[in-house]
């Protein structure tokens, strides 16, 4: 704590040096925590796979939460003063079960999700490619933590072997089902990729701040987990000073940040249609899903404009943490 306080003072006296010191410190601490934490995570993860013991599963999650908490402590205690405006519903809790959708602009987004979720939401998981399992430490951690892993088959592969058709969806549903008996926050970036102006222009997106949304991943999650969830959450992230890189976060360059999380109500008829598997098999349900998602995205686009305007019109210091 004394070290982080000293780094804050360096930021005030020499911002350039402060950025270098905080980036180096964060990199070292995160790397050390990752290495030290990977050993018990591996042991408990293997124990969980072999025995299926709930205590092993809970320990894996506890180790991960400790790692996240350590990262968040760096943000709170090391980075210079910042105007971060974060709003979440009062009734979310760490024992709940939530699906979470969000806009996506930077690798920083996931760290921000971890930051706002600590002691407020369950551990956040998201869909990943199955191939990531071969990345040392990280890939296995995703597997041990029951991140839904997707095996995507190309059109060419399906053409050669028709039996592969639909397998990726069924495997993803089975992966989602692993979360049923535990608290979860399952994150889905509906745009499918990070926003850039070039992608926005290429898509001819009708939204000012967003790419076109995709509905397949959310429909799959609702089909697999909809009966279990306590709520569908919509998160909107804005960076008023421009989209940051990951190093910008740890240099303290993100002076202003807006995060708004709120509940979404999905129409009962649409929910029932997706639950019976209609999104893949019923064009009417698919059309209803797209119409609803497009309205959600129009509302989000307007919310982003309002959040950005609030920073410009109300630069009050009382938001600063």
C-alpha cells in the first residue's frame, strides 16, 4: 500500500515518470500473481476434473477472484485521480445468475468488467474459442473455470462431413449447462468484434457509436441458461477521451470512464420461442429476436451519446475516485 501511495505521488510530480513506473509495477505484480496463482489453480482444476468435487470448483473460483481483486487494488491505489462514473442496479449480488451484454471497443473492456463486478456480480465468463485451451495457463484456466468454449466448423468442413452441422451449437449449449448449478455472469459482446471506425464504415452501420449486433450467441445462452438466470443485464461503456489500449489502463491514461449497467426485459413471447429452440429453427422467432436486439441497440446508441454529453457538461470533481 505504501508503494502504491508513492506511485500516486510520482504521478503528481512527474506524470511521464509516473506512467512508466505504474505500468512497470502493474506488469510485474500481475505477472507474479498469475505465476503464483497458476500452481494452486492447476492443482484444484485437475482435482475438479478428476473428482468433480464442489470444494475444488469453489477453490478455483476463489483463487481467480483473489487474482482479480489484486488487479483492482492496483487500479484503486496506484493510478492517479480519475473521473470514473459507474452505475449498477442496487439488487445485483455475487450469488446471482446473470447474462450480460455489452458494447465492445478495447481489450480494456474485460478489465473494466472485472473491476465493476468485484463484490457486486459473480465471476464473469465469456464465450471463447476452444483452441485457446492450448495456451499455457490462460487456456487451462478458462477450461477449469467453465468458460463456454466454442468449436467452430468451417463451411468447407461441414460440406465434407455433414455430421458436423450443428455440433458447435450443441457443444456450446453443453458448455453453458456447466454453469447451471453455480452463480455466474456470462458476458456476450453482441457486436462480435471491437468497434473501429473502419469496421463501422465497412458495415454501413445505422448506429452512431456501435457496430451491427449479432443475436446468435445471446439466443444460445438464453436457450441454455434462460430458466436459470436472475436477470439479463445490459452494460454500456464509454471512453470520453478516446478508445484506450491495455497499457493506457496501467499508465493511468484513462482519466474519464463511464459504465452504465441496467436490467433488460425480454418479451415473454420471444423468451418462450428461444427456449424451445426457435431461434435456429423458426424464422419468425429469429425475426422477433433481431427486431428486439435492434431496438436495444438503438437505445444503447442514444445512451452512449447522453453519457458522453454528461462528461462534457458536468465535469464535476465529485465523481472522482
